[in-house]
C-alpha cells in the first residue's frame, strides 16, 4: 500500500480549483472547453481523483456571483465586480435550531 504524503496528495475542493484558475486569469474571457480540460487534468494530478462535474461547479460559482457569464460557454472572473461574499448564511445557533425543528433530518 502506498503512503499518501503532502508531496503526492494535495487536498483541494473542486470549487477552490475553479476559482484558482479564474483568479489567475482575471478579466479574460475563458471558453468552457479550455477550462474543463485544465480542471480535469489538474484535479487528477493534485488529488488522484476524478473531477466529478466541472459544469456544475462553474454554474454554481456563476449563480453565486463569483463568475460573469459573457455568453454561452464563456465565463470571466472580474475582481471589480465580485464583492466579498459571506457564504455562511446562518449562524451555528440558527442552524442548530433549524435542525432541531426539522428533527435533525436534511
């Protein structure tokens, strides 16, 4: 069995990888195919796993306001349009109250 070390395994989320790519290419219109080819290869190289669904990740970041959809299949990261997002909608206390209300079911 091969031991996994920091050298050969870097844990990174799929959305973090998407943002890394777009942030390293600010204000550039990036075709979907160009990004997907890079993401599939880079995620495999870094984690040893397959990038599940890059399309979903891009759509989610666009919907959350982190990416601009220039036209079908072309996205751009524009730092001047992206404000700091608070991704934590509820405090831990509110989350606990919601889970208790719902019988701890999702």
